[in-house]
C-alpha cells in the first residue's frame, strides 16, 4: 500500500500522488471516509491476537509490529490520503471493544450522512 511505502520512505509522497493522479478522475468521491485508528500498543495487541487466531501474519502487519515509528507515520499518511479524497472522520479505537467501535462508528457517521 502507498501509505506504507510513504511511511517507510520507499517512495516520496509527491511521487505517489503523481502515480495516483491519472486515476483519480475515475474514482467517485466518497460521501465520507471513516478512518479507524488506534494507538500502537492497542494495534499491536490486536494484530498479535488476530495472527494467533488465524495462524497468519501479513507482511504489512509484520512491518507494523516491527516499528512504532512506521506505524505512526503510516497512520498519519493514511489520514492525509483519505482526507484528500473527501470528507474524513477519524475514530480512535484504542480503548474500544469491537461492539463499542461499531456503536461509536454509527454515532459518528449517521448524523453526518443525515441517517
């Protein structure tokens, strides 16, 4: 993903935008993007729990576990890229259970979309 490549300085953000630009006109702008974020410790715990349950750890997940700095930068880049596409709401899920995440997401998104 571009967000990881930018976070790891494998590609400059400007160059990534240049690569995406020719395709942007074909994308429909979202009514709203809900970006779920979490603190590093919470995210690492979730990644580890998921990998123990599934027996799989993706290369991206592995990289997130290896570096808190890369994790933080990827989250920041994801926020910037999503905000570039249209309206953005960030939901910090650090201290939320799955049920609380779902409820919080609905409470944040529904009024913004007039539901």
